[in-house]
């Protein structure tokens, strides 16, 4: 679990929902959001909010590093939520998996542009 240093303003920026710049920030942002969900969170669009964080992180032109960082952040956040709160946060794995087709298309394009691994 990445810990964003307090005192430099990044925590507050992420807590307000501004885009995460690094994978650790995305992990922090999602973890913070889930940790502070009210008990009655069933009426809140949790999936939609997390997808918004991911979309902001990926930006307009995602690249391999962004896809990889996003996937890793979601998986590690899932593990930490389960470990610390004993909560099943399968939605994080589902969101990561929802990008499989998009990532595959990106990989195919780059394979054509740069040639396949020999």
C-alpha cells in the first residue's frame, strides 16, 4: 500500500478526486475512497466513481505503462482492502478485467508498429 506523504498537498488533491499522476496515487485514491464510504454505500455508484478515477489516470492516450500501472494499482488495492478490512472488493478486479480488450487492441497495434517479440 503506497502512502502519500502528508504535508505537501497531494493527499488533499487526491481526496478531492483530482487525477492521480502515479500508480501509487491511484491506489491511495481508491483505497481512501473505499475506506471512507458510508455504511449505506449501496445507494452510491461506487463502481462509477472508481472507474472515473481510473479514466482520469489513464488519460486521453493511454500507453503500456499507464495500463500496467492501473492494473497493478487495482489489484494491490483489492488485496489491501481485503487484508485490512476483510472486505471483498471484487469490483476492483472486475474493473481491471474490463480493460482486457482495450489493452489487447493496444498490444496488437504496438506489435504491428514495432514488430513482435522474436
